[in-house]
């Protein structure tokens, strides 16, 4: 669990969670357990996705994947335990100044992000579409929305709920997060075909080898870059009306996702 | 998810959860989502335990195991989704007459049962002790407490918390559940060496083939039966003082576990 969780990811999801909490007037401590939890869920999904029976990947964040180091059975179990610990941490460690009804709501939102209408749904469609040349934009978007965008969305929504946001504020931040989520994947696809394994810290060109559909494959690299730019602008429009000082980290994060190099 | 969840287990955990809820004065509806959740967690642990990289079992509850029917990747993901859905269901479906602070507490208890100090811990030690003739009673009890007893305990504790039980009532029911949990495994071990696969609905004698430590192997069948009887009596002693009519199902369940034939 520690090996994969502390392997040094970008921590985009925790940062989003904390920034959303502060944007709606909460303080960092209210969303800190949830911020850790969303990173645990992200890590858990990477461990299971990398398994031999899934994507069979042996490099992740520049290090050997979990099952390469600890074996397949421990990798499955480490993922299971991280999944459970995410919920435990929110339930046990969220400070008492957050009303328990908000904690229950946050837990419901996070759970939905993972299961049969979230990460798992995306991975099932992803696996079943590998090597299938019939896969189109509709399936591609389904995969990306479920495997990537939903957890980013959940991270923002959890922060907004736990920080005491109104229903309207939660929904505006949800729309920001949906744009960011799609943006994140489009940029990932572009990087996969334009960067080396060393630059990325993971196997480059893997999407091509696995015959996966990607945005560059479907619309070309230039159109993919334009699409990324449009999503970035749309995301930032959702933040208009919030305190600009508190919105600054979320604007910076949209730009960071759009212009990152690995 | 449906295939394994609806394969017709004994539903011991949901029954324990509902009975504990009613014992402390709650009504069934307060603990129904939690009762479903503990069965989802139980099913999830069976699906993952049966995987080729774990116990590599192809028969469960008289039917082919999940990965035999749907493949390994879907079996891993079905378990993940059941794990997440258990938390979603408690958070979303527990009725509003249960205070949210009790829901948060129940979620924390359930999560602890699963992770690195619960089911997962038990499975890790179980796997690493297979084929190791040095394994003694201490390891055997660790495995049984974590793989079996903790979820039975959690089922009872969740019911008691959600039904509005006092801290004292919750702790007395926790002790009842601990005895039941150990009893359950001792009887399971006895059945494995005394019944056929057809009578059990799962592969009989598997513990012997896998060279696993069991109670009959360590203390003989007769001493194991005496130990089971002692645990049954101790469990029922914990219920003294509660309303005898409401305690009747829990007494019956202890007897059912002690005297079951499969």
C-alpha cells in the first residue's frame, strides 16, 4: 500500500479537493482526510489496472508496478485495502466541525465514483475494447469519463461538500471538474504519442501498441490540441463569480493540466 | 456482481446485522442497507480469494467461481465494485431516522473490517502460510479472526450502532460476535474434513490438499468439537440481560452455526 501510494504522483486529485474546500469557505483540515482518500482510490485503480489480467503494465511513475515487486496476490489485496482505507479515513479522521450529514454525503459521492457506474465501468469497457478497431469516439469518451474524469470530479465535489458549499456551488464546481477531467485525458493521450518513456516516467506509445483508441488517433494531434485548449477555457469560465484569490489555485491547476509535459 | 452476490449463501452476516439492530430496540429498516452491505463485502472477499493468484478455487456455493465464468479481470473488478457499492448503499439508503453520526460510525467500523487490519490482513497471512509446516495455533487464529470473525463481528456491531444501541450494548454484542466468529471457523474446518464436496457445495478436503493449518489438524476432531461447544455456550452468555424474545434469533443463530452440516 505504501509503495504505490508514496511513489510520487502529481497529487492532482488531493490538490483539487483542498482547493474546492477553500473556494467555498472551508478550511483545509475539513477536506484533508478526503484529499488523502481520493489519492488512495486513484492509487488503488492504478494497481489493479496494471495487473497481468488487466493492462499488464510493469512500469508506473518510473518504478516497477506493485505486482512486479510484491506479486499478483498482494497487489490485488493492497488495492482492496486502499479502497477500504479511503472510506475509513474519511469516516474516522474528518474533523468534528464538519456536520456528519456532509460526511455521509461525501462518502456516497466517492463510492459512486468507483463502482459499476464509475472507475470499474470504465475499465470493463476499456479492456473489452482493446484490439477492437470498431471502437469510436462514443466508447472513447465513456472510458475517459469513467476512468479519469469521474474521480477528478469526485475530488472537487467532495472538497466542496465538506467545506460547506451550497448545492449551487457544488454543482458549478462539478461542471468545472468535468471539463478538467476530459482535458486531463486528452492531454494524456497527446503526451503518449509525443513523448518518450523516460520523459513520461511510464511506458510511452503504449496506447498504440495496445491498439487503444485515443484522441490523437481519432482527430489528429492538432485537433486534439485545439480541443484541449477549448476545455481549459470552458473550465475556467465556471469559476467566474467566486472569490478570485481563492479561485486562483483552480485556474492554475487547469493551466497546469493543459500545459504539463509528463 | 449479481452472479456471485445472488448465488445463494447462508446470509448469516445480514441476519446477524438485522437481529442486533432489533435487539437494541431499532427496527429492521434502519440496518437493512448495512445488512446488504456486509453480504456484498463477504461476496467480494470470496471472489478475490478464489482468484487464480490466490486460492485458485473453481467451485463456490456449488457453482463455478466468478473468474471461471467471467474471466479474471472482470472478477477483480466485480469485487472492487461490490466493495465500493457496500459503502454507497449504507451512505445513500440508510433511512433518515438514523442520525448521520451513527452512519459515519458504522462506515468506519465496516471499513476497518476489510483492510490492512481485517480481511486483507487475514488473506495475506493465509497465503503466505500455505505449504509452511511451521504454522501454529497463533497464526491459525490470526487468519480466522481476520478472515472470518471480524466481518461477523462487524455485522453485529453495525446493526447495534444503527439500531441506536448504547456503547455498553454495542460492546456486549461485539463479544458475542467474536465467539460466534471463531465458532464459525472451527465448524468450517471440521466440515471440510468430515463431509463430501457434494454435501458442502464447495471443494471438500481442500484445506488438506493445500496443506493449510486447521483446528482438526492441530487439536484433533474430538477436541475441535468440544471447543466449538464451549464457544457456543460463551456466546449465548453474552446475551443474558437482553429482552429474551429479541435475543432468541441470536441464540438460534449460534446454535445454527454450531450444528450446521454444510
